[in-house]
């Protein structure tokens, strides 16, 4: 419903809440997970430090291998959140700097360090810095990074026995939350909404990283019981962490499972329903019971999975990747009453297009998706280092110019 009082004071928190409730604020809300354009953010490169094993980049794994007591010290220190309060208060300012500069309403943030591993994980794997490779102690390659920046995961685990050896979930450890309360307080002052990312909400993407696609897909047919048990363990952990976040003042929960690639989904609707959908439903239900909202991220084509995704109870879907074959206008018609759509300015357009192309596409989105609410505009992934600055500026200017409600594109 259109709010008649456009003289009232809107802030980012009210704007995002309106979007999740399918109401109409003063302007279209804006979200971006990261902005990595070199001219704006020369220190950030999403390809430079990818997570190679669970939450660890190759560089981090190398440091922990060289200084084994460091991990124990870190886990001890993060068990005392007050020690980190000054840092935890500053970090949201640093992480959200560009989003605030370009008038965004929401940004992705970490609530802490997920406690989901044993020290043996650090001991058994090492990094060959020269070759950009991570190996198991037995010599098996588990991860590698090419000179072009692409990286491949072969899975650091190969069996259910490895799961028991390396995975240890501890949702009660304060390390899961040590950044949360300070972030909530700081973001209210900054007028930007923190979207807190949690581990294991769906389980599919995490299992792909742990076992590699080939091994995991074999388990789908040879050991579904193990997959179901592993997903349940991750999902129970995710629910417990979400509860802790909401109890500490957070409201918006984010989890991810890239379920598609160009043209089709990676897994069938049947596999999704059997192995991953029940846990997602349970998580969403618990978050809603505590007054929170859920945003789910999946890259790739998810057309055939959409009915099931809506039934899980997610509140918002990101990023609705156009070039993978998703039609956000069709999604709006079919699911817009139940689902807030987040996206979908194409990364290829921001990379290879010209400012006029950007203007035209943003106007198309505003007219066909944003006009009656329930839409948070965003890129259809994140603003990568390859996006042109001139195109990003055009994107920003087009939303600022045409994104005020009531939307009237002249």
C-alpha cells in the first residue's frame, strides 16, 4: 500500500522493513554485498582471498600452520567479546563505507567467527604459496588457485569418517557473535542495516566446498543418510546461531546456497525437496518466531526451484541473476506477493555496457519490479572489480533520479 505521508522522516531501517513487508517507502531500498571496483576500493579483491577450507583462506591457513598456538589464542580471545568492542564498533564503519557513500540501505556483515572446526583441520592441511595450492598431508590436492584468479575445490574431506574428524559445531561459543552487538549499535548511528551472514542454513554449498561436487553427488545416491545427517547438523547449528544473533539485536539473517548455473539448476527439485528444503523451512520458521527476517542467496538459474524456495518461508531472494536465465519480472508476477526480490542489475552489463545501457535497465526494473514495492535494488551478484566505474556511477544516478516513490519514469 502506498504511504500518503511522504513528509515523514524515512531511514534505512524503516525502508528495508517496508520492502520486506511489501509496503512502499519514500524510495526504492538499495543493497550491495560488496563493492570491489579498484578505483573505489583498491584493497579489496574478492578473488584474491577466497575461502579455501571452510572459513579459511590459503593465507590464513598458512599463518595458522606456521604458528599453531595462534588458533588457540584466537579462540580464547573471541570468547571474551568485550576485548573486541573497540574493533567491533569500528569495523561496520569500514565495511559499509562505500555503501553509505552511495546511499545504500543494507550491507552484508559477519556476526563473528563460525566455530565449526577442530584444530586437526589446521594441522592436516598446508599451503604451497608458490603454486597457489592447498594439500592434505598425504599429498592430495584439495584446492588450487590459477593465475587468472579462478579457483577449484576438490574437497578436503572424502568420507563420513572425515566429517567426524574435522567438523565440530559449537553454537554456544561467543566467537559466533562477538561482533554482533557492537555492529547493531554502530549501524543504528550510521543509518545502515546490517545483514548478518550465517553458516549452514541450507547446507548444499557448504557440502560442495567440503567434499567437492563429484564426491558429494555420489553421496546423493550411495549415502543419503549421511547427507541428511550432515545437513541436519549444519542446520541445527545455523538455527542456534540465528537465535543468538536475534537475541543480541540483529534482525536480518542471510544464508547462501548457490543452486544453479547458466541455464539450469545444479540439483533437481526432487533432491532439493528431499535433502535441503526441510532444514530451510525449519530455520525460516524459527527466525520468524523470534521476529527476524531471512534473505536467501543463490546464484545461477533457479527457475524450477522457485516454488519450493517460496515454500521454505524465505522472506527475500537475492540476486536473481539475469544472464543465468532468471526473469525477475516473471518472478514478480508469480511470487511477488510472498517474496521480496533483491536484484538484478546484471554484472555483465556493468562490466561491458555503457552508461545509457545502465540507465535503461534500471528504469526497466523500477517500472516493472519496484513500482508497487517488494523490491530491493541490487546488482545480480556483487559489484566486482571488473565493473566499470562509469557504469556503477550511472547505476547509482539512475536509482537516485528515478527511484523515488511514486515511481514515474518520464
